[in-house]
C-alpha cells in the first residue's frame, strides 16, 4: 500500500525474493508511471527491477485493495500545514481499505514512520471495523511496525542489508512479522514490541538532528566570535572521543526535519533538546540566506551562482532541501540573476522552473558569470572551487565564511 520512495523499492525487492506482490497506490499518476516503466531516477536500478518484475508476473498493480496474506503500509506521514503535528489520515485511510479485505491469520505491517502508539491504535481500529476478527478477546490477525532505515540513493541495497527492528502489538505479531522480514533481509532482525520499534525510528532521526544542530550552532557561534569553524571542528575532532559533524545549510530530506516533531507532539514537556535542535537547524538556513543577501547587497546587479540544490551530497533528492528554499527565497525577492549548478538533475524542480531569473547551468558557466558563488550542497565535484575563483568573485560556504579580503561591513568587494 503506497508505491512511493519506500513502497515501490520494497515491492521490487519482495518480487525479486520470490513473492507475488500486488502493489496499490491511490494516485492514478503514480500507477500510470510505474506501468509505463517511467520510474523516478533517484534509485538507479529500480526502474529495471520493476519492469522485469512486472514482465515476470511477480509484481502487479491492483485497484481496489486485493486479498493478500501480508499487507505492508508505506503511505505518507507528513506534518500538517503550519503545525508541527503529524497527519495520520493516509495511514488511517490505508488501514480502512485493508480492513475490508482481511482474513484470519493475515499480517499487517506499518512501515510508515509514525508516532509512538500508532500501531496499537491502528490494530484497535482494524478490530473495530472488523469485530469478526476477534474471538474471546483475542485478535485473529497480526499487526506490527517495522520502520524503514534506508539511505536515499542506496535504498535497494539497504532494504536488504541493514538490520531491521520489528515490533508487534503482541508476541504473535512480533513473531510473524520477524519471520516475514527474515525471508528477504540479510541484516539481523531485532524483535521488540510495537512502541519500542516506533520510538527507535524517531530516536534515530532525532539523534541525527541534534548532532547536526550542534555543528550548525557552532558554525554560527564561531562566525560571531571570528573563529574559522571548519578549522575549529577539525582540531576538536583530534580529541579521541569527540566527533563533531560538518555544519551545513540546515537539514533537509524527507525524514529528519519531520520525525523529531512526532516526539515533541507526544511529549512537549520532555523534549526541550529535540525541539531546540529543530529550531537551530531551521535557523541555520535563514542565517545562511541572510549572509548571502547581505553579501549581494553590495553589488548593483549581482549574478549569484548557487552550487547544489540537493539536500545532501551526491544525491539528486531535493525533498525538503535547504538549498532549494534559499534559492526560492532569492528568486521570489528578485535578489539577482541566479545560476544554479546541480550535477545530479537535468531540469530545475517545478518550484524554481517558473522564475526567469534562475537557470540551471554547468559549473564553469556559473563561475564565469557570477559575482557571488554560494556553496549550498557539498557535492564532491565542487571540491576546490573556491581556490579556482578568479579575483573579484566572492565565495560563501555553508559555514557562512566569505572569501578572505571581502569587507562584509564595507560597501564594495575588496578586489
Ligand atoms: N523516503 C524516505 O527516505 C523514507 C525513509 C524512511 C521512512 N520513510 C517513511 O515511509 C513512509 C512513506 O514515505 P515515502 O517517501 O515512500 O512517501 P511517498 O510520498 O513517496 O509515497 C507514498 C505513496 O503512498 C500513496 N498513498 C497514499 N495513501 C494511500 C492509500 N490509502 N493507499 C495506497 N496508497 C496510498 C501515495 O499516493 C504515494 O504514492 C513515510 O511515513 C515516511 O516517513 C521514508
């Protein structure tokens, strides 16, 4: 259920492992693109795998929800607009449509990332909709949570290789779900209960958010104190038990900026560190934008090269990317002509494509035309760019460091 970034690779992996897979998605456009083999290029071998599975007959697309032995829900769990509250309506609708088909002995697995307690709640919802699936207070179906821990760009490998946490709403559900994953996962299967499995995923992502926020706060603090943050972090990391991450333009992607809010929503009084980390990472994006705006304000007609749009190095994934938000803000305010360099995409995303001031170009063209060069994603191909810039071009990195010689408080570039 749900054939997006997670559901489609999972369907392909299961089909390759010998299962007969029936894929369901409520969006006709998603179904059409899969049927026509036009599959997003974020996970390169996925297209081939899906086309091959459909040709062999081990993967078929279905509408409505068919009868099956195992139902896996990989539907969205976004935040509600303007509120840091999870929108569980997709999970609820998927659960409702599965309920119609369930038979005793079926296994329902929620792979979507959810707040703690959701799997138990959905298990109760299924039994309320289907009281015939409960006998003498005992459920005749199995319900479990198994969070996805895959790295975008390596989803097909990690779905199979990475250890899995499987937690059922009761011992039988944990056993059935664990045994199911053991049939196609090469990593270890760690069995626990549903609430711990849910918490595990949220704790993993909150932990990364907190670690990144420390580096980001340090970069803003160093800037204020006139200390080179990159050098400082390199020196601090020489301590055998210190490992500070690289600061960046904020935090993007599909999970880390979203999932920590599920914890804050559940326990607002016990999550001050997690909430603060989110705020710090959001602030870092605004702070970097401000640094770029301040720099270009010294140019009459600035041409700004923005290096990178992806939310992290070496992927084409633009979801939730701070770089996209910075570029969008510069374009919306008509702050200059923008030259975007993103080697992992062929076209600008729809949110930027409508701006006349914004063009996707290669690195050499961007450097030649720009007066200000802002590094937004640390792709390998941008390594050493600063050293190659001709005199008179200003370079800004994600730590907010502006080229040596640039007088930030002055009215003109130093060169
Ligand atoms: N993308 C990631 O990197 C990642 C990693 C780990 C966990 N997750 C979690 O996995 C879940 C799915 O994420 P995603 O990135 O695959 O989302 P997605 O938006 O790419 O795909 C979800 C799909 O579900 C479909 N859908 C919605 N309601 C449905 C329903 N009732 N029945 C059938 N299909 C339905 C949508 O049309 C969409 O195609 C989310 O909870 C997310 O937080 C995602």
